[in-house]
C-alpha cells in the first residue's frame, strides 16, 4: 500500500534539467565578499609596500624581512641596497626583502630649502614686530 500516488511522485523528481540564475547567486555573492575582504586589501598593501621600497634612500633606518635592523649605507641599484647593521659591517639586501622603514631621512636639497624658508619667515616677523 503506497501513501504517495505515482503521478505526484513523478512531479517531484522531474525538475533537474534547467539552469537557474538563482543557483548562481550565492557563488557570485561569495566572490564579491572575498574580493572586498581579501583580494582588494592585499592589492592595496602590495602597492603601499612597493611605493615604500622605491622611496628608500641612504640614511633610512630599515628592518629586513629576516629581522635585521640597519641603516641604508648606499643604494647600489634598483634591486639592491647596502645596509650597515653594525659599525663597519655592511650587507647587501634585496629591496624586496625590506619589510619596514623605521625612520626616514630628509633629502639633502629639501632640508636646506625648508631652513631658508623658515629663516625668511622669521625675518619678516621680526620686521613687522619692529615696525
């Protein structure tokens, strides 16, 4: 004795052949969430790291990915820098292995120009106070 009629049982199992856009929506939603939570922040971090590495110059205090802390003694080329990790001890480091720039030095030309501008401002202030 069957509780389900044969016609009703055939109607339940027969809808597997068509493609439905609703079935694709959860997969698309997962991709969008992954993009905004994982892919996009990683791209931004990589872009910031590349800009930091390109801006490294002599005198900057850096940390390598191996954990060494030192001062950039010389920029050898676009891929390598010489880092002084102790008095008189220099090692060559690939720029890509620089993990962090701890302290930046100011460029030689900008420092003098800034000091000249500050001196001009002080002179103008002194003139207005005296006059």
